[in-house]
């Protein structure tokens, strides 16, 4: 991993720790909420050398824990941790060596358990109303399963050698080499506070700092990291309510 990637990850972790350290500066809050989340993940794997792709889609769902610790000026500060399942992967847009579209189809599915640790800043109404929020932090994941799908029609220039731009076809027979995944995630959302709980709609982006395959000079790819857009809804209910007067 490059020094720049290390710095980005450390800065993200430092931001989360700094948020927690501010707990006594603003107006204190002491609220714990738990619940469920679900949605869709739209993933691409950034390969170098490049492999042309369409967006790979898959479900994601899991559990959410949130601790609201303070209101700092107008921002409501919280720490949020999730335990999620997500199906990631890549779906190729296949062309021949002359860049003409082919009927061939290839898709790799990868099943992950993911744990994001995020700082959350919200602006708006804390009780019975709408709040917009920003969320960001580090994320780790582990791939516990993978499978490939490809079409019966498979265009080859010779037996066992598919017709592909730049001769890039090694990925079809390569199992996932690095199952542990880590990176940074962030997004924007809207939260509706009601009598029966908190309802959220959110868009999030994850940038993987690790590679799926080896990236040494002797390996096929120098880069092979996940990039994921997630659209999800979340429902939380309070297990410890804050008695601080709020609006």
C-alpha cells in the first residue's frame, strides 16, 4: 500500500477519535440507538491494466449501532458502527481485440462481511423533524465466498485463449488472493425523527485501500481495489434516550 493511502486512512481514524474526544466541549448528549439497514451496492474493481466493466449490483444489509455524544455549535455529533453483509464484485463489458462488443458475459461475485466505524455530524431537528447528516470513517471487511458466472458463448482466438483487448484474460482463472479488505467510506443522508424511531435514507461511497490480487512487479495486476456506491435505508430505535431538552 502506498504512503498516500496510509496517510488517508490515518487521517480518517484521527477524525473519528477527535470527534469522540470533543464530548465535553459542546452540549452533552447521551443517546444510544440500534436497528437495521438494507439497500443495494454498486461496485467496480479498479484494475491496472484496465478491464472494461459495467456496474456490478448486489444486496447489502446489516445491523447499526449509534451513540450520540454531543451537540457542538449546530452540529449533532455521534459515533456509528455497523455489521453488514454486502455482495460485491465486477461485471465485465467484453470486447474483442479490435474493441468490438462481444456477446460473451463474465461476472464475479464476492460475499463480504463489512464493519465501518464512522463519525457522524447532523444538522437539523433532533426531535420530530428532519435532519441532514454527513458520515465518514474507516471500514474493514472479509470476503467469505466467491463465485463466477460466464456465458456459454465464449469467443476465443485459440483453444483456451479468449479474444480480449490487450490479451487480458488471466482474471478468469484467478481466485481471490486477498480476502481481507480495508478502506475509507463516507456519505450523505437524511434522517426523519418520529415517535416510533429514526428513519434514514443515505448514499455512501467506499474506496478500498487494499487490492484483491497480488500487486508486485511479477503479478498480473498492479492495482485491483473495490470502489462501491451504496444506497440504503436504515431504521433505528432508542435503547437509551437522552433527557436533555432539545428541539
